[in-house]
C-alpha cells in the first residue's frame, strides 16, 4: 500500500523525487515556497553532464592555489569573512581530494553520473519535454597547445574508464564545428553524449506538471518546522499544518535549515555562481566552456547565458558578481556577445559536501525522515537519478544502484 509522503523543495532533485514516489503509488505532496524550479535549478548552465564522472577536487597544484589565493584569474573567487566560517569544510574537501581518496569518491560519483542521461530521458519523454533538450553535446575549448594536449590525455583516460563519448578536436576541426568562434584556438574536447537544456527552470516545471498529471499534489508554502510524531510527521507551514508518514528534505542549499532544530549538523558549504544573458548573434552550435578561463557560454531560449565559476561566500551574503566582468571581456574575444540583459545578474548556490558526494537516504536518528541534497556542481544532472534511488529506498524496493556510499551516517553529527 502506498504511503503518504511530503517532499520539501521543488528543485530538480525534489521534483524528480516526488515524481518517482508518485509513480510507485504513494500519495505525494511536493511543497515549495516558490514555483517549481525557480531557485538553483533555474539559473544553472543547464547541462546534463554525462562527462562529469569525476567531481571537481580541491585544487592541489601550487601554481593554481597561488593563483586563487592572490586573486589572479576569475574561475574561483573567495571572501575572507566566509573562509573563516567554512574553513573546516574546506580542509575536509582538500583531504578528500588526495588522489587515492578522490579516486574512491569518483567511483561512487561516476556510478550516479553514468545513469544521468537514461534517467532524464525517461522523465523527459513522460513529460513530453523533448523540445527543451539539445543532444548535440558540449565543448571544452583550449587556448594553448600544452593545455589542450593535457586535456586530450585526460579525455582519453575518462573515455576508457567511464565509457564517455569524448572526441578530441584540433584547432582546424574546432573552427569547422564552431565557425562562430572569432579566434583560432588550440583545440577542444567534444563531450558528445552530454545534453543541454534550453531553459532549465522550464524542464523542472515540465516534470512538476507531469507529477500533477499523474495525481501528485503541488503546494506553494514555506515549511517552517518539522515535528516528529509517534507515527509520522507534522509540518508547520505558512499555509497551515500538514502531516505525512514520510518526509523528504530536498531543499538544495537550504537543506540544513529545518534539520538543525532536529539536531543535525551537516558540513554543507556552498559554491555560489552567477549568470547573465546576452543578445548577440553568437553563432554557437552548442555550449562552450572556456576551460583556461573558467566560464561557460550556453545558448538558451532567453539568449546566450554566461555562467561563472565558483565563489566561496556564505549563502546569504549580498551578491558580489565580480567574476562576471572579466568573463564577459574574455567571451567578447571569442564570440559576438552583444548586449547584456538589463536584468540584474542571477545568483545561485551549489550545495556542496566536503567529500563531494550527495547525501541520499534515511536520516540517521528519525524514522520516516529522508534526505536528498548536496549534489554540488551536478544537481541538475543528478536529480532524476537521486529521485529514483530515494523513491526505491522509501518504497522498500531493490535499489538500481548501491545507496551505501551516499548514506548520511558518514557525515551527520
Ligand atoms: C552558476 C551555476 C551553474 C550550474 N550549472 C549546472 C549544470 O550545468 N549542470 C548541473 O547538473 N548542475 C549545475 N549547477 C548545480 C545545480 O544547479 C544544483 O546542484 C541543483 O540545481 C540543486 O538542485 P536542488 O533541487 O537540490 O536545489 P534547488 O533547485 O535550489 O531547489 C530547492 C528548493 O527548495 C525550496 N525550499 C527551500 N527551503 C524551503 C522551505 N523551508 N519551504 C519550502 N520550500 C523550500 C526552494 O524554494 C527551492 O525551490 C549549477 C549551479 C550554479 C550556481
């Protein structure tokens, strides 16, 4: 018999979870203080990253550390006030990034990523959202020969290890594939099996609409507190009380907020990022990552979206989009960028865990409480994989992937 479940957070992760629970016959309420897909899952680069089998490690090369620390380059920015708060998380992140540990983390991360296209494909078809998907792949472009040659070696290793369709393109091949580029570059890696989404927020909305069409209930309210009962849960919300047997916390970067009152302290930290749209006749055939500079250009419905790298700041600090201007200047040397949108730059927070793995599974000290957050740089990619895995656990079904590496018990205090 189906259970009554509430999923808190209608981003890509929560919406996919709610949909998978509903497909397994549960009575599901998906609750968010905004419309579905309007927060982190709205403003990202919209890539469904089949190529991202290995999570970004903490920088280890001395040259790179010096570059970041001294404020040269603009792929990573940081605020001293925030570093003091997140120092323990950053030290743990550096520790987990040692080569042997990182290889172990990557084996668990890569298992999730390997399923991302198949799992999105099932939801895209069910939602009839094929018009939002571009399957022409994604390019990382390199300006200098040594960087390109190193990238080609890495791409071949990743292709062998993870079965990723990576194609190495020299400068001439890249110029043929992307004739809109204004400069002759050293070359590119074309990740042919990566998808891009023309409007990431709209894809979440399409999945949410499918959830409602399948009998799920969408509720717009702020959840203010979670109260365990003898059996099940009461939720205090801005629209009144709600109860359920099982509750899923899928609040992205806000996931720690309600859990703190229940005694959980997860070492989550955020890497913030910004986007700006441009109206130029850029001529790009697909998304392009300017790999030696650290920003992305993605053709979208709203224009050409430029997204920045990581800003180490606190989630609620005021926006400080200092990475946008240098990224924009670099992008102008590559494509006809045109004018920026008059809207203020969008800002979002990637919810990151120090060991680079998401938290997916039961809460350690409360029955009927489930966790699905911390998907970092690839939460948009991983939402449907994470949603299926959690729905299988809640439904007591065999899991299509071993959930043990993602258990909360490894981190919670
Ligand atoms: C610049 C940038 C580029 C990125 N590019 C990519 C990319 O190309 N590919 C990729 O895979 N990932 C990318 N990411 C990461 C990705 O966007 C996130 O990992 C992902 O969106 C997280 O999804 P989520 O559902 O966990 O969180 P969210 O999308 O933030 O959803 C959480 C939801 O919870 C709701 N909520 C929170 N608290 C409450 C409450 N108390 N009551 C009710 N509702 C609540 C919020 O309103 C929100 O809708 C990028 C991130 C950034 C910042």
